[in-house]
């Protein structure tokens, strides 16, 4: 029986994994939560490509063919060239579905890792939708690691210094770790918070072969 793979670094992927299992309790999901290489956001492109290739080989060895790339940093690497390397795999990026939630007529704060920001994928797409939109980029620094280690005081101080001082209509939480601190962000900003959880659930084929979920 086939499984649907979900790939991310650390606990961030659990937000999407849990939502998928809840929405499709009779489907089979396999989560690779790569805490060994955490965080991804500050790594170089060659490092990220090496990790990406190793994870894809794991899925291949387990006969998993549909894979939700639940990581914005890794999804920022996905292009036609990379997909051509894995013609037998259905690789689903998190970025394109998330972009569908953004209102291009309202100001946008993009909260993301360094690698995601450097890729320019979100920025180019948002500016394509509306060249005049106010777009602010905020580097999440070590937010993913702080969330993993439950450094709540450090997280709150970061939000106060980097987000509370900005007036925007919407904030894109462009890392699957960031929805885990939505309540903290909401204390310091009235902006509409956009995460990728539901849109990634919507990428699952409801007719996929059923089985039991698993976590790795």
C-alpha cells in the first residue's frame, strides 16, 4: 500500500503531519522530521541540496512516491531541474499553495529563514501579483531552533523587537515552525497570520491508498 511522505526539519513538520492525519484518518502518512540537520534556514545551498537528496533517497527506499515538502527552505530549492532528478516522485512544494492565501492588495510581512528569503521565490511571486504592494522581509534568525528548545523568553523578545514595531495587514509565517508561536505573535501584532497547514492538507489526494500513519 502506498504512503504519502511529509518532509521537514524538526517539530515544524508535525503541524502539517497532524493536520493531515486528522483530515484523512484512513490514509497512510510518513513524516521524516530531520532534527539531526536542524536548522535548515542558515545552511548553504550545497548543504541543503545534499540533505534534500539524502531525504529523497530515504523515501525512495521506502517506496514513498508522493512527498509533501513541508519546509519552506527546502521548497525554495525546488525547480524543474531538481524535479527532473526524481521523475518517479511527486514532489509537492509548500510555497505555491501558501502564496494562494496572500491578498496582494494589502501589505505583507514575510517572516522566513535566511535561505527562503535569499531564494526570492515568495518576493518575486508576490510582486508579480501586485508590483506596488508593500512587502517587508523579516529574517527569523534562530526562531526554528528557539522553538525546538522552547526558549520562550527569547522568542517573545524577538517578536517584540522585530515584528511589533511594524504595521502590516498580513504576516506570512514562511516556516512550519512559526505557527507554533502564533499566539505569541498575535500578542504583539493585529495582522492576519498566514500559515501553510490547511493548504498543504488540501494537496492530499482523498483517493490515496489507505493504511496507518507513521512517524520517523
